[in-house]
């Protein structure tokens, strides 16, 4: 259980930063903690959507080895969540 939490936090940080990198334009100006939350959300939602759409009962049974398609889904969803979070928080790059 502890390793699952640690892996989710590390993976969420990596996936969130990749999603922030992939997000279009200057729409990704959000704090690091929100990027990690978006990454964790992208990991969880991306995995569940991938499993549901491609009929994988168990995530370990989808492919042999590293499941690059699932990770691509996770990064894509994290990028969408980063754009949504940047839109909702309304932060801008300009200083007043």
C-alpha cells in the first residue's frame, strides 16, 4: 500500500510535468502541486479509460512489457487537466 502511494506520487509528478509540457501555448501556468494533482488524475483516469475502451479486465493483461499506449493516454489526459486547471485558476504570466 505504501509503495502504491509512493509510485502514484512519483508517477503523478512525472506525468503531470509531461502533461504541462504538452499543454498548448501559455495555458500551463499553474503551481507545481496542482501539476502533480493533474498528473495523478491523468494517471488514474487515463488508465481506467484505456482499460474500459480496450476491454482490459486487468491492467497487467493488456500488453506484455511496458504499455506505452496507456502512458500516452495518461499524458494526454494530464495535459487536458492542466489546461482545465489553468483556465479555472485564471493565473496569468503578466505582472501588474
